[in-house]
C-alpha cells in the first residue's frame, strides 16, 4: 500500500511556523518538519510531547553510579582489603572521582545508543530527505493525505498564501 504525502518548501522559519500552526488548526496529519537548523518554538507549534530521553539519561547515569560504587566497594573491602594507614576499606569519598567519571561515561554512551535506536538510525540506513535543499536553506513540512477529504489544491492555495515556495505531492511506501 502506497501512501500519499504533500511536501511544502518555505524560504524562512517564520513562514514555516505559521504553516505548522495552520496545519494543526486544520487537523492535517503532520508527518515531519525538516529545517536546516533548530527553529525555536517549532516543537510547541507541532504539538510535540516532551522527550522521554532525559529520563533515559538519568537512568543510565544512576546505573553507572551504582555499578561503579558496588565495584569499588567489592574490590577494596571484599576481594582484596588492604589496610593503608589505618583507613577504612569502604571509604566512600575515595570512590567519588571514579564514580563521577563512570556516571558521565554510562550516561553518554547510553544516550548515543538510545538516540540511534529512537530515531531508527541503524548502520547502513540511508537518510530520507524530502528535498535536498532542506540541508542548505529551505524549510519543509510533510503532510500525510490521511483521507479522501484531503484536497491538494486547497493545501496548495493555503500554503501559497503562507509563503510556500513549492508544494508538491509525493507517493511512496514510506514518508519522505
């Protein structure tokens, strides 16, 4: 089953933001928005939910802290206790620098892997860009033609009034 999409290109971010707001008001299905750089307020205009990735980062960091504290305690107090100047074997302040570094390493590595999985960026996967110009100087919004009531000419007129440089239809198995 092939899906039909409408790709609209804009020259500046203000026109794109207005088009995204208008598309949401009209209850269009926004598949994706492509920009050459981060656009302030775009996530709010799209109605995107807050990311869950900050919670994943905290979980990876806590895993690094717990693992390193447990390992250091086991190594210093259980496996090979060495009495150095009468100091206790389980001296927590001595564990802090290495534990901090392990936390940063675990959170960083875990977030890289989580980001790749969440964005489906698997090895060898080719990027699907709706138009090569979105990596240079254009902004694009991709709408799905979700039902038979979707009128392409109406969308062309609407986005033309909002400053679209180009509005075209794209038929594909996957979203552009």
